């Protein structure tokens, strides 16, 4: 690789990353924040390097000490940035093509236990009612929280339907394929409790920014005794419990918006016990809510 002679020759990695980030104004806020966070971590070691001459070895050196999953994410973002640089005429080839991604092997997916799930819902009901629809759609519809769920409108949901309660439009779906998701009776009960208390069923189902949602989820998790949300924990819990309860892998592929029945089966078959799945689907809002009685001085 060599510097391309011209007005844009010898662009630094710092400038490349900044320009790429500026080009992603149409991307979700969550994606932009993740991108900026990765670039910020890499900036001290790569900022002054010339994008068209930097070596794969130099980039690998900058990733030393990164956890495997984070290293892979950083490589994906750098790959996108360098490809942007090629399209912009700042370099001829990407050094990322010479770097191997880390192979991550997990014995099983991370799921959230039914008792923690119940605590998340009960805390939201008591302290942050607007979080209920997010929890219901994430845990009981398996909708991807960061991308899909942030785009879903209440007009995409029909709570009176007997099936296909949620429509995932192609512009919302990660795979750009329309799909329909059924809601379980307990999920419908939580959404009905939300409707009774708030009555707001218009606009976005998640009506706040990605940063506000992260703050709300962090507080909610700490109250429920969850130190940190496992990556895709709600979706993994849904898929695991749904497959244990229903056993229909092909229907799960359609509802979860996945491409491979084999991959889903390998991930989620027997990931939870029958007892855990039954407890998960039995989480309902309390029939009676205790109301605080304040005694006034006479």
C-alpha cells in the first residue's frame, strides 16, 4: 500500500474515522455511539497513522488486550471505515482483509432467569411504566432491542388480534424481511396493564433516545439484581423458552427473523429447563396492586 498522490493523499486514521462517522447520520443513534466509542479507544494508538500505509500488524497491535467479542466489533467498524476510505479515494486496499477475526465458542447462550425477569417487570410497573412495552416486546416477542425495537410503532401492534400481534416491517427488520410475531397471554396482560395505567398507544413503542433507554435499563437491572444485561439477553431468553415450550423450530425461525433453523436449534435447544420455561411464561402482572395509605395528622 502507498499514499495516493493528490489532494486527499496521506489521510490519517483519525481523519478517516471522523469522516466515516460523519457519513453515518442516517444510522441509529446506538450504532453511532458504538462506532464513536470504538474509535475513541483506538485513537491513542492509531490516530496519527496514515490510513493508506498502515499495516495489518500495526492494527492488530492496537487491539492487544481487547476482549474477543470487542476485538471483533472493532475490526468490523474499522473494516467499514477503511472501505469508506477506498470509496473516497484515500487508499487502494484495506489492511483489515489481512486480519483474522477471533473465533468465539460459547457452550451456551446467556439467558436471564425467570425470577430476575419478574423483578424487572415489577420494578418497571412501580417506578418506570414506559419501560413495560420495551420489556414485553424484548422478552416476549424476541425483538432485537438496539435496532428493531427502537423503530416499532404502536400502529404495528394489534393487541386485539388472536395471533400475529406484532408486524415487523421490512424497514424495521434487521434482515429486511417482513415478519409477524405472536404475543403470549402474559405479555398481553402486561401491555394491558400498561394501557390501563397510561393509555398511550401511539407513536413509538420505545419513546426515548438510545442513551435514555440505556440509562433506564441500567437502573431497572440494578434494582432487579442484574449486574449487567447479557448481550441480547432478552432475545436469547425468549428463543430458549419459546423452543422449550413449543418445540417448533421452523415457527421460531419465522418469528425471530433468523435465517437458519440449524443455528437456532444449536443455540437454543435445551438451553433452559422445562421448569424455567414454564415459570417464564407464567410471569403476569399482580392482580391487585397495594396502594400506599398515608396517614394525615388530625
